C-alpha cells in the first residue's frame, strides 16, 4: 500500500453498522405515523414542517411528505453511506454529505443535483446552511471544517485545529458563530463564522463527540458522545462550562435536537429517544420502541418529533408530552 493510501485509510470514517431488522414492532402510544423503507443515519425537517429528509446507509437521501408519510423523491449520487442532510432556510434546496467525501446541493422540487462542493478528502459527516442561506459549513473526517458559498460553490475558507474527524457542525441562530464536534479529540469548538478564528473550546466528553445543536437564543449548546461516555452535555456558550450532564445512554448518543422554544432537548441513541427539560435537567419522557435510534429532531410546532429507527428501516413521527 502506498503512503498516500495509508493516509487516506487513516482518515476513513467509521461506517455505521445497523442491526438486522426483526419483525415490525407494534406502535406505542404517542406514535402518529411511520415512514417505511429507509435505514436512516440522520434526519432533517424543513422550516415549514411539511417535508423531511433522511440520510441512509444505502447511499441515498430520501424526501418525505410528513403529513402522509409518502416518499416523494430519492437523491442518488453518493457512492457510499449518506451521512448528513439539511434543508435550505428559505429556498427549495437541500444538502447531502457522504462517506464518499462528496458534498452535494439538490433542487428538492425537481430532484436534480445543482452542484457539488469539492475539497474534502474523507467522509462529510456534518453539513448545514447558514441562517441567511448564503453559506454552507461542512465538517469532515479529514479533520477540517470548510465554508462554502452556496451561489457559486466556491470554498471561502477552511478551519483547521481539530485533531480528529469532525462529526457535526452547527451555526448559531444569528449566524455569527459556528460550532463543530471534533470526534475523538473529545472537544466542541466555537469559531467566528466570518473569519474562521477559534473562539472557545468545550472539553469534558470522554468518547467521540457525535452531535451538537444550538439553542434558539444562542446561549446554550447541547452535545452528545458515543459509548464509553454516552452522555449529552448542556454548555453555557458565554462561559464554556457544562450546565447539565444528562443521563447516560450506554450505547452512546447519536443525535441531539433542541425545541423551538429552547426549553427541551431530544437525545437519541441505542434503542431510545429521551426528552429532557433544559431548565432543570429533568428527564421528561423516554421513547423506547426503536431499533438503533440514530437521530431525532423537533418539528417547528414543538409538539412533534421525527425519530430515525435505522435498524428496522423506519422513521417515526411522534407526539410529545405537553409538560
């Protein structure tokens, strides 16, 4: 094997292996609808709450109608696992990123690929649009965060500093700050979104940091880590200190999401999705009827969530307790 091949092998993201699907589990109270047929790694919901995207182990991203559970389109251009998906905040566009190092922009009306963003050399594990929709941030197992111009596909600048692959990225609601989850370097880092200057590091996780989300007011970040740590942590952005450490999911945390009002968080991993009160760190509810809970996100109404049960190839639309 050449030296170059050895370097690329060291940058390969760990493929997500889901358990074999058993017989379909019965619906439990609170479950509204199932979306059948996709072993999803990540899910996203459109700003108007009408559409969903799922990124799958089958290399495909799928577009769903939430009201019916109907699959509307397939976005098929990746050659390895599709790892991340995101909706544009205002336009009919979507992002997909994959283990093939591709970052792709799609027209969700036509299903056609608009362009690719070329630069990463390993898995694009996380990608998101800026709140104004003009830029894209992508995080890769090649240990870089890259900032792109949506209109042209041009790379504007690159953020270096993480010492391991980057699993997730998130913009603050005002678009001024970018957060990145540094995988096995065990840190969450904050960057100036305009200049790329590192502003802050949050350290405390003891295993791969997999997921991050900003609160709607930008004052808190929730992060989640894999097995060996298995916790979600709530950080104060101003001080860099952990406000709460949420109960361990032994199989590890795969996804985190914060409600539109900033009061609750969804933490997904193993076979469960947990609903937490962020004001006091209280566990409000646990959804446990999933096989490999790879992700869960709030809908804009704050009263429903979409959860990925990758092991049985379903997405679950659930209603949330009103507490």
